[in-house]
C-alpha cells in the first residue's frame, strides 16, 4: 500500500489540522479516524464553521432543545454547544498532546468577532472561554487586528495558549511576533513558567490571490507595458507572502532575543497556513499545501482539501525554495499599481465582517430553534 501523503508531511516537520468541526464527526468516530489514519493533530474552529455545523445539520437539535427547555438564552446555548464540541475534540487529541509534551494536539475556539476592535473585551472573553473549556490543549483564537495585538500580548503574559487569526500582511505578522516575544518576556519577568505556553500565527492565504488576481487579469488583458509583469504575478502573491513570512519566522526565532526566552523553556510560535482551500478552479486543488511544506509549520485543511491531498498529494519540502524571488515578486507589486499593505488591510476588514455576519446568522438560527 502506498504511504498516505498526509502522514508523510510529518517527516517534513509539518502538522495537519482540520479547518472543520461538527458534533456528528466527533460522535461518529470520523474525527478519530482522521487522527489515526491521516495523522491529523489539531482542529480549528470559527464562527463560520460553527454556523455551517449547527445551521446545516441536525447534530445539535436535541442539545439545543434541552437547553431551551431549561430557559437558557441564545448566548448561553451558543456557548454550551460550542464549548462542548471543543471539549470533546480536545479530549480526542489529548493523547497526542501528552505524547508530544504539549507540542501539538490543540483545538481552537474563537472569541466573538464582535470584539475584534475591543482590546479589553477580547481579553475578558478569552479568559472566559479558557476557563469554560478547561483543557490544557485548547487555544483561544484572537484576530490580528490593531486592537487584537495588545490583547494577544496580555493573554500570553497571563499564560493562555493563543491562536492568532485573520493574519494577512507581513507588517502585521511582525507585530504578532513582537506581541508573542514581549508577552513571554513579561511572564518571565514575573517569575512565571513559559515552557507549556503554545501559540500559532494563522496566516491566511488563498483570499490574497482571490482579491489580487482579478486586478492582475485586467492589467494583463490591457496588453500594455505592465502586461507581462502582471501575468507573472498572477496566482503567486499569496505563496510569495507565505514564503517571506517563513523567512521572518526563521530570523526572529533564531535571534538572541528568543534564545533568552528559550533558555526558560519557551517554544517558537509556529506559522499556520490558513485559508488553504483553492478558490480558483484553474489552480490545483492542493496549490496552498504543496508549496508550503516546511519544518515547524501547520497547514489547516477543510475536509475537501484533506481528501484531495490524501488522494494525490506529493509531499516535498518546498517552503524555502526561491525565497529571494518571492521577496522580489512582492517588491514588484507597486509597478502594477497594487499596494499589498492596503490589500491585506482590506482582507482583514472583510474577514472580521464575514465572521461577524456568520455569528449573527448563527444567533438567528439558534433563536429560531429555541422556540
């Protein structure tokens, strides 16, 4: 039997997490099968995932009905069912977490998207979720907004595991690393342990190409002097951004500053590749997996991409290939009139709005089922 390509990723230092959670897959044993057969070592969730899981299945009907009879509010029902899912999934991954000494086996739950621009509200909500789940292998997801950065720093100082989400731009990634390093340093200064604190920086990818590619296509079709460059850039910006992000990761976590923290047991904040399903049917359905395989990284996959990679993935370490060219590619974007920082800020704003709408829809669904 041919080796499962997903399992082979482990030998290249990359973990696979599921960008998906639903009660039925936990209770049926399907999640356990992904763990055992595909080597899946974590799960991420967000309001959109829960909206699809709860609104698009009958998995939660009895739990919602029971809570409604007890007089629970919509917010209380939401917390009860989502926290229970996260707890059940965390318990499935606990053997991995223990075997790997806390290096992997995490399940993530996200603060309300309505707090994306509220630093103090985010800190309070993250602590509430951390206490409610009450599992050592949970991560609380906090968006990498301007207001989220100081919340991330404080939560790490407080000793929580944090998954930084909705991260699109390289300048903001540097802010995220700074929040991680300064948060751990503050904790060390307080005489608190740092060796069991885990964090990942979730860099969103395919949405970058979804936004930029149509702009490049218009320039290419115009057949002007910028046409050839636009054609060369088409479909390449997201992966180039990821490669440059990985070089930043390597530089920052080999620095003397981090080594001082590592002497206290601190671990690097791993990069996680998010939004890795291919949106453009002209591209390979494993485009955002194949190019980004490398040590100390995570790729979080929806079910369809997991199935595709199991079927025809070809795992080889390509993450550090052509990094100088990737930087040159990003540097050439202004030549075709594209401001990457403005693009990534737009994507952040749209991401927050998308999760907020999903959260609102989910609340409406729960209110309807509560009746």
